[in-house]
C-alpha cells in the first residue's frame, strides 16, 4: 500500500506530469486537427441543409461542441479542484485553474454562436430561455472562479480558494439548471423556442460527433499545455525546472 | 478548568455576537434603511401606476433584499479576521463548521430576520396584495438564511483580501440565482392567485441543503484564508 502510494505520488509530481503531458500533447493536438478538418468538411460540404433552418443549421457544428465543452470544462475544473483540495496534489490544482479560462471561453463561444443563430431563427439575439439563462449563469460562475484566482496573491492559496468556489458552483449548476427550467415553464414562454427535434440525419450526426470529439481533444491539449507552463512558473525555484532550463540552454 | 462542550461554545459565541450587534444599533439599522430606500426608488423610477408596480413587486422586493444581504456580508468574518479571533477558532477544540454555522445564525438574526419582518410593510408601497405579502414573508423567511449561508462561504474565501467588495458580488450573485427564482416565483404565483406551496417547498429544500453543506465549505474556506 505504501509502495503504491509512493508510486502514485511520483506519477503526480509536477516533474513527471511535465514530461508525460509534453509527450501526450502533440498526439492530442494532431488528432484534434485531423478530426476537426474532417468534421468541418463533413459539416460544411457533405451534410444537407436543414429543411426548415436552411444553411444556418451549420452553426451547430461549432455551437453544440462549445456548449458540451462548457459543461465538461466545469466538471473537469471542479473534479481537479476536488483532487487538489483533498490530496494536496499540485498538478491537480494547476490543471483545475488551467481549465477555468478555457471552459469560460467555450461558454462564451456557445452563447455567441447561439445568439447569432437565434437572430435569423427566433428573430432575436436573446431569449430568456432556460438553457440560455443557465449557460449565462455558468459563464458568471467561471468568471467568479477566475476573478478569485487572480485576486489572491499567493498562488497555492489562490488555487485552493478558487477550487472551493468551483466546488460550490458545481453543486449549484444543476440547481440553477432546474430552477431556470421550472421558472421558464411557470412563465408563459415564447413558443418559437420550442423546436421540434426530428431524429437527426446521419450525414449531420457524423460531422457533429467528429467536431465534438475534436473540440474535446482541443480542450485537453490546451489545458494540459497551460498546466505545464503554470507548473514551470510555480516551481521555478525547484531543481527540476533549473535542470530543464540548463539542459535546453546547453542544446542551443 | 471546566471542560466546555461545543454547544456551550456556540451558545457563548451567539450571545457575544448578538450583544455586540445590539450595542451597535446604527449598524443594525443600515441594511433595513438600504432596503427601504431602494424600494422607494422603484416607484420613482418606473412611475406610480399601481398595475405596473404590483407587476414588478415580487422581483423588486426579492432582488433588493438579496442586495441588502450582500452588502451586509462583509462584516461576517472581517473583524474576527483582523484581530486574530479566527485563528483562535481554528485551534479551539470545537468543530469549525459548527462555529461557522453559529456565526451565520447570528448574522441572519441581525440582518436577515429584520428584512423578513420589514418586507411585507414595503410590499404595501409596491401594491402587493395581502395574500402575496404573506407569501413574501414566508419565502424570505426560508430564503434569507440560504443567502446568509452561501454568502458566508464566499466571504470566507475573500476575508484575507483588502478590496473584496466588487469581487464578493461577482462570487455570490450567481450562486443566489436559484433562491431568487423560487422566492420571487412564489410571490408571483401568490399574486396571480396560484398556490405558492411548490416554490416554498423548494426554498425549504435549498435551506436544508445549505445548512448541511455550507458550514463545511465555509470552514474549509476559512482554513485556507488563515493559513
């Protein structure tokens, strides 16, 4: 047990994470690029226009993956924060805070693409619809975490405080979602938002799934890279970082 | 030396907090004055038309109560952080979440409860009918403790920071969304002649959830802030 624990600890040390992620990120990046190109070609050329929405349906190939990643990113951030808080794993703290701005960007992207699509479809940029509202609250939760992280001077304290906020938010996200949904059903809502969902055409489904997968890989590649840079910055006084720098300096 | 149990400590803490609050009466009145003044601004802003006022009454009263609680949050841990009492909390043998819960209770008794009692009166200003005013009372009675509890977590996170005011609003307000929706929803339902029981029960559920979880999160936040 002790041995296992030590192995685990070693695997999660900033240094070994740095090496491991350094090897992993190119794989993630290249597979993301290939899948994204395939998904975009499939989505923009080979998928049919929608019978009602016409060509503007093609925005879903960006919008749906962004919305999915806004939630996945929050779960990733809160999960890593939990690991960091409970087991004091530096790598997890770093990963959690590296995920926050990326997840916030995807949330913002989902809101922007959604309202761009909403203008021709619903006739308005913004509706106080359940999903839109909970997505907006999600963005505010992300921004709160980022603001708290930036406000606390000590970096470890900052990431642990922001981690607690992320966890409180994680409890709150489902409550917000359902409260907004009930609020919306209690009010009389605009009926334009009630889209009937026909079973999706396979030529649309495949590019959509490709794009979702590619975006997830993109998210992971960016977060892993950000966490690597962050760890080097946090551990700049440690020996492994100094060795890293001098080794690179020797090569040049 | 007499060994005192955790409950004794909590009772002593509550007594001390309440006594301090009573000695500083003007501070006690500030959230109430804020509440009354802001509610007075709304008829001046949107016009005195009774139909329009009763239309926005539920949301206005709830949002204003929420902001009054937000503005009062800073005092929850500030003084004790500055003079080192929080560190004594940490090294005391009593469970920190219990102390946090007691402090939140004191905060609610001195800010939340007066707001709850004042709100139906201000409902008259906004042409809220008596049935809806009663619902407003119940919804605030269930909802304001949640606001104090959740707010205590956020204020514990930033207690060490010098300028936390704006940040506190950013951290807290998104977390208040469900309480606002159910609270204002209950009053709206009562004003349009429906049963507000569903929303009130959901507010009760939120209260139970936050009473159980918020002290733990608040204690963890205090530990980080004082380490």
